[in-house]
C-alpha cells in the first residue's frame, strides 16, 4: 500500500455536522408517535386497515405488537445516534452497536417501504399532471394515506440513520468521517479503478428497469406479454394500460439517466441545455436521487419476491412479474454505480484535505 501525505490539521474524531442530530430528531419523533400508538391502541399505520400490509415483510409482525416494536426500534436508534457523537467504542462493542444500527437501517429503508413508495414515485408525474383533468380516475384519498406517509417517513429515517452510521463507522476506524480516507491508497477506490467497475455496475443498473419497461410497452402495443388476452382487454377497458406505460416511461428515463453516471454528459451539462451547457454537473445532483432510487428499487424487489404468490405461475412468476425478481440486483448495481461516480468526482476532502 502506498502512503499518501495527510495534512497536519486532519482530525478524524471531529464531530459531524447536522446529519446526526437530524437523524436522531427524526427517529425520536416517529418513535414517540409509535409509543403513543402503543399506549392508546390507535394510529398504527400498518395494521389490518393497511391494504398493502400483506405485500410486505411487515405481515410477519402481529399488528398488536407492531407499535411496541417500532417504538422500541426507533427510540433506541435515536439514542444510538446521540451516543455516537460522544463515544468511540472499540472491539466487540463497536461491532455490536454498528450491527444493530445497520439492522435498523435495513428495516426502515428496505422492509417498511415495500413496493408502494417506488410505485408512488413512478405514478407521481401522472397523478400531478392529470389531476386538473380528472385523470387517472382514482380517489386521491386512497393513494395518499397515513400508511404511505409512514412508509416515506421510514425511508427518510433509514437514509438519515445510514448516513450517520457511515460517519461514525469511519471515525471509529481512524478514518476521516466525511470522506472515509485514512491516508493510504485503497486501490479499488481510486478514480481509475472506480471508472472500471462503475461502468459494469451502471450498465447492469440500466438494463433491468428497461426490461421492466418493455413488458409495459408491449401491453400498450396490444401484445399480451406475460398476461392473458382477457387481462390485457381489462387493462385497456379501465385505462390501466396507460398507467403501466407511464411506469414504463419512468423506468426508461431512469435507465438513460443511470448511463449518465459513466458518460461525459453526466459530468458536464450537454450543449442543448440552454444556460447550463458546458457547466459541471453538481455531484449531489446525480448522487442524491440515484441513491434514493437504489434504495427504493431494493425495497420493492425484496418486498415483491417475499410474497408467496410471486412464485406462483401466471401470477407473479411470469414475463409480466419476473422483472421484479431482479429489482434487488438493480438497487445494488445502481448503488455501486452511484458510489463509483462519487469516487471519481469527489476531489479533495474539505475536512481532512486528502485527495
């Protein structure tokens, strides 16, 4: 390993900024709401009234135990984040605390959101643009529910907790809490290496959603790919085929934008973008949305393949539903491609000064 000069002012124990307190506050707030639901017996969003409960792993948690479980998990995670700002555990205690923190992150960001949050992101353009014209013909009260709000809040809490844990994990390992560098050449994290493996990850992350889109575009073309002709006729009759095409368009745009993580136009705005042409693309403009979609895709895939009906022929395991089987891979590949993009463009760290 080749040593890299580290500036004298480097301080890997420096406290993080607002991320940790924001994560603790968000987790604590929702933990208190869950505690109120546990005490009063009302307000639990994932109970029997949640129509999507059976399509997620939350179905394994008895409704009567749900509020207590969530309250304990959220409040303990908030306390963990607060403790992380003042302590530097070592050995087994460090592994135990980080393991618990990452387990809570997984539950909040992957298990709780299920398919619903990704579906909302896909339908959002149609819902917003079509609302003034009464299309699609849906009751918005049935779409924007308390359960959906709680799923979005859980996703936000999981992302915030994960960010706080990354900084804590780095600092307790003697690295810079912001960039993760420790003064050595890590090999696979160099811009050159990241460009190589990031390209593979980006292409995998682009192919999977495009495969999903093809099935929806086939229905729009009158081809019953993965469904019966009677089912296709029903989709045309109730207009759902257009909603499917909208999701397909959303997935296609996402696939194209994913390739931007390894293309020149993903680093500098193309010429046709008046007012922005030639300017550098802000790193966060690409990293933040790509990270959110990576988490949502993973959550949707895990939720879909965990339902027993998914593996039944002509229901989930068909040409129509099979693309969902690859959504966890999509999420992981997109996350890897996004991280590679970050490694290539991050430059010198504003805290420790390392490159």
